[in-house]
């Protein structure tokens, strides 16, 4: 079979896996920008704005959470986002914190309490559960180089997935699809295959803005995104790919060739969101509003939860990122095109996340971001992607070499 037929078949299979329910939503942590806890009214405001954005290419009626636990709770109190979601009919992608711990029991307990309280009103809104967020990245060579905090290895994530399934076996959410969210290079790293085998879908955080040394100007952003996304699809086989974070900042420093402006934020929305994701792939955009005061890069598409965004959200009928250019690949200084964060002075080109970029990512509440006894807030959760080939295992390099060979045959 020709390489083009293999790629086409894989792409069709991937598309069929996600097209039925291409959710539209945003990420939402459990604290506000001043580090205070979010309560029900805060989430109601977020969810209401998301569903009423002017000129949106669809209804953004889903949310990706990072934890089931209310901020600053010491007793696994359920996050009040659940109540807000019920009131606004917002679909929920559950988040389960899995780094720096040997148990996810507090997360399980919080959700069990919520289900006991709200029953079907809540369970009918749950579309998936992510066991962990960028844990595998944080234990990679790149993650360690970038001081991204304590993570969790593949065996730990697989164990937690088993614990979750056992806890909810025979319940109303027993068949909710289980996934894990991580950086793109994690998924092409062969050492992490046990996690791929254990999940129903894979979640990917991609940020071309942070692609230092890879031609990360805004015109190239769509190509960089496509190369990483396609590499993931080839690596995970028939597992659906959900884009759990992506976006472009409108305020912040120039990162290599990437400039943070409203104009560029709109370009990225159109060339990645409209062209590649919306209505095709489950997508959780980063972000509706900013919540990390330590990160000078601001990704929010609206101010003060106004339904009038910074730019017109209307999707164009034509795009500048062409399929032919995407297939041949963008200019790059490496075979891998990851999408993460790193300090400009760092010797590594990989990184942690937009939320952790300034304050540093930690696996438990830090002095700057205390949240619960076991779960950090969004600003101390790593939520970006890695980029460095230096930080990828030999198995991953071998896999990427194979991908390069396939691309060359197209």
C-alpha cells in the first residue's frame, strides 16, 4: 500500500472517531486571577458568556475542568462548577489531578458526593474524564529540564485509570470515555504506549506560539499545528484525538518569531480553530478568560466575560493554510514540531505551559497557589506542550524518523 493511502486511511479513521460529537468548549480552572476560589456564580457567568459569544462558529457549551474538588477544600468538597453546569446545561469534561500523589481517592470521593447529590442532572452532562494532565510530560527529560514539577509515569497513570474504572463500575458514568491529557510528543514516545492502550481517547495540548526555533510566526502557526496533530494521529492509531488546549495570546512578549497581538489571535482562531477543529474535533480552547496572574501572556478571547470578544469570531470561507503546504510540512529546525512553553533563556526548547510559565509548575499547591490539600489550581497545573527533540526518548525519535520518512514519500 502506498504511503499516501496509509495516511489517508489513518486520517479517515481518526475523523470518524471524533466527528460524531465534536464538542466546543473552553478550559476553566478553579480559581480567579486574584487567586481567590471560584464559586457557582463565577462559573455560571463563564458558561453563560461562552454560550452567547457573538458570531461564534457554534455553541460553546462544554467545559474542561482540571479537578473535581472545590478550591481550598480540605475535605474533597465537590467543585461548584457542577452546579453551574447543571443550571446552564453545560457539558463537562472531568479533570482528575494525578501528579505528586499515590492516590486519586480524593478526586473520586468528590465526584461520588456530587453524583449522590445531583444524580442524573449531573451524570447526563459528563462527556468524558481525563485522568491526569501533562503528568507524562513533567517526568520526561524535557519536563525535568524545564523544572515543570512532579509528574507521574505511565504505570502510575494506568493504575489511576484502573482505580477510576473500578470506583465507577456499574454506575451511571461507567461508560463515560476515559482519556489522558498530555503534550504531543508524549503520544509519539513509545514508552507511553501503555497509557494509549488504557484510554478511550487521547487529549492533546498544542501551542505553536511557543515553538522557538521552528518558524513560529503567525503565518506558519497552522502548519506547525497540523504537523504535530498528524504525528499524534499516526502514533495513537484508532484512538480519537481531542484537542484539550490550544490558543494564541493577545498580550505578552514576542516569543522568537511569535507576536502576541489581537490580530494574530484572530488569525490563529481562523486558521487552526475554524479550518482544522471546530465541528470536526472535540475542542477546548484556551481560553475564555485569563486566570493566572503570574503569566504575562494573556490568552483570553474576551474581557470581563463580555459576549463581544476581542475580535470577530466569524469563520472565513477560505484559509491561508493550504492542505498541500500542510502535508509537505512547514520550515523547521527539527523533525518534531511540538507546542509548548520555555523560557527564552532556556537551553531546552520544550516547556511546561501557559498557566505555569511564569510561576513554575508544581504538582501540589505552592505558596503562590494554594487550592486544596491534594489538588492545585489551574495556574499551578502544567497545561502546555513540549517541543524539544532533546527531551524525547529513543523510541520517540525512532517514531518521528518514521513519520519524516512517510512525509517525504508524499
